[in-house]
């Protein structure tokens, strides 16, 4: 729910009311129902909110301001345990004037300070203006479900839920070449980098305190603090199902209609099965189908919906969605080479006709080894024989888009010279591996993907595509209790010696969802972009890549042309590389670009 924005000026200069209003207006799609700003121009500070009303529709207006006017709080997201926290506060004599989860944050902060974040079970990005400390706090949920960006030049700090709002506030940033360098490795820009110089993420599980004299940051939650333990399957399955059931139950708290995305895969089917336990009315479920059976999951979704008594809505969509790509990239603010954003936008549009909240199965693959890439990598005979550093580098190489030497060959000489000393593995991946050194190798790979892939790409997808049409996506698998549980479980419970992915997880949910849904082969939610690039969309793609000012500035035309021709002629499959370059060109051509 919502978008937040604001500024903090150390020289007490006020941001113009027009710029502040423009920041909020650029976030209207995230919060079409309400808007509010708590501004103290004499102190050089404001915190604002665009609200998608989900809880306490009448009383949840933001910002929430303390009774003495000294503290103002805005949030983007939901605190799912707000009911229990509110009851605890009332038992302690604290007066709550609404039933809003944001007021709970305010009252907890008044009593406990920023340490109150540890009490929150939810997805959130929070801004707090505390006049008592003459400081502004920015904080983000444990794994980065909700976005929060900032730019701090030492004089003024701007923050917002989306990059476009920062630009509306007067920011005129330059392209960050290092971010592009990492993008070509990961297919997305990993945090804390963004496409713009000087614009960073508030990192997941961290808070930042901005004062007149500077910035202080602390990590308030650390997934790597978990230690692997031995379990027998029965105890593991009981705890797994109990946590996931409660995580699902509390994510059904809403004062608006809600439903679920349902593909018929093990993750979404499990979530819908648990939802059905807690409600009397049929769960509203949504999926899109395709005429091409290679990409159509609708029959599995229908099977799951029938099993759980859902009110199921399915629409057959056009397979070729390339015309939606510019819209997707507008909402992303940055280039992403992942084609599945397009069908995610399409199913979000379908759901938005009926509900304002959906539950999803996001996170299950990263927590419990659901992707084919894990089986492919660990099945290699040489994987077990590698030493620790060789293993880490090999896994990193296996998930990389362009290898380092391929990036250098792609760049123009002057760009290659600027980036020659920057290794994406060293600066973006190795620190996470080092944090996870005490885990077995399967869990090290999963930990890296939790910190990079999940927050950098896979959680951006439901947030941005849902918010594009003003619906909120909730992720029970990413309840903090489930994440900590998953990293207390050894890798062998997730990826079996025979390559069975989600090994114990599927065994645990089989009685709940049935054998066929539990063990059906995973099907990626995507579209056949590579085929279109070889055939009907080749002229469009060639024109896009050859005509992009940004690509011409960064890359050798002959290198780009070589990728195009080898792919069209079937000499190589460069689908992912060409998608990444196309996304970069389309982003630059759009409103958020650098050209």
C-alpha cells in the first residue's frame, strides 16, 4: 500500500511546495485514495504519503503525528501483526485513536524509539520525522519487499518509494556507469546501486538516521544470524506448516476485497490452500492463460482452484506483449531484463478489476531451492570438489548474464577503460557469500539469491506491477519467521542428492495440495521473447538497439550487431543478453531515461 516521499535539508531550506506536491503526484498510482504531508519548512523537512486505503479506510490518513506534534510517521506497506501490537499497547495504557497499523508504528516509536522495528511483522518502508532529535529516520523491512530510495548530497536528502518522485523533487542525476556494469552481470541493478549516480536504496533490514551533522546507518535484522540445525522430517514439516499457516492468516487482514495469484504451481497452490482454511467465502483467484501450451499454466490453476473451492477468474492473454514493455519500464524506473514483468502486469490488471489485495507465492523458490539452476549447478560432478572460493565464483558465473570478458568486449574502449577495475563478483556478491560462510553450499547459493535476486528483481515484480494498477501484493513466504526457519534448515532438506528441488517442502504440503500439484514440473511465468527476436520482432529489435543513443554511447555497434545476427541465424541463443540491451534502450527512450 502507498508511496512515501519527502526531504531533509541540513541548512533548513524549504523544498518548494510545488516540488513537494509533484513528488507525491508522481506516486499517485501507488496511492490513489488519499494524500497527506507533514511539513515543517522552517526546519527544512517534510514527510508525505500517497495512500492506497487497505486497513481502517476512514481513520488511516497519513502522516500520523504525535499528540505533541513532535513526531510524524509515514509508511508504505502493512504491519500484519498490528492487531496484537495494538492490544499490547492498550493494555499498557496507550490511547490509540484509530485502527490503523501506521498509528501502531507511531505509538511504538514513541515508547521504544527506532528499536521498535524489531517488533514489526510486515512489509514496510517507513519515514519518521522526529523534531525532538531534529532528525529523520528511514527504515526498510527485513528483506526489501517495499522499496525506498534516497539521494543525499550532504546538504539536502530527498527520499521516495520510486525514483521518478526524486526527479520530480528537483533531482537531476547522471547515469551511473558502474550500475550499468552490474546490470549486465545480473540482468537487474543490485542494491545499493541504482541507475543514477548518488541515488541509493535504503538497504533491506536497515535503518538510517539523518541529522544536521551527517548520517548513521544500522542493520537491524540479519538473516545470516541463523545457524543450521538437524531436524527429522516430521518435526520440520510441522513447524514449516505452522509458520506458513499463521503467516498466511495474518496477511488476510484487510478492510477491502482480497484474493490471490494462482498459477497451479506448488507455491501459489500452497498459499491458496492455507487461505481457504481461514475464510468462509471462496477465495478469489486470478491467472492468465496463453494459447501456446508451452507457456500456458491455466489448466493447473483451474485444477488447484477447483480443489480449494475458489472463485477463479482466468483470461487468455495475447502472448506477444512487447507493446507493454515501455509501460513496464516506466513503473520500474530502471532497466530490468526479466520478461516476466509483462505477464505479471497483465495478471495484476485482471485482479485489480475485483480486489485491492492479493497474496502470492513469491519467495518460496529462493528459500527452498525451487529453480532449475540449483539442480543444474549442484549436479555438476566438479561442484563438490571445488574449494570454497572456487565454488562461490563458479556459482556466481553460472548466474551471470555477461561474463567479465564479454562485457569488456561489448563496451566502447573509453567505457571499458573506466570500468576495467570493477569486478561485479568482488563488490556485489562476495560480501554476501562471506556473511553466509557458515552455511552449507546450497544455503550459501540461496542466501546470495535472497539478498540480490529477490530484493533486486523478484520482489520488484509484484510490488511495481501491482502498484502500477493500485493493488497490493502480500508474500506469506517472506514472513520473518519463515525466512529464519528456512535458514535453520540444511541444504539437503531443500535440494536432495537426486536433484529433487524443494525436497522436504513438497513432502510437507503433499497432503494439503495433492501429489499432482506438489510434484508438477516447475514452469516459468514468462513469454518466448527469444523466438520473437529471431522472427517477427527482429526488425523492431534491430532498429531499437541500433538507434539507441545510450547504447551507441556505451557499446561498440559491431558487438551489438554480432549478438543480433548470431541470435537470428540460430548460431547462439542470446535471448537474455538481447533482452537486457533492449530493456536498457527502452528505458532510456522513456520518461525515466538518460538520453
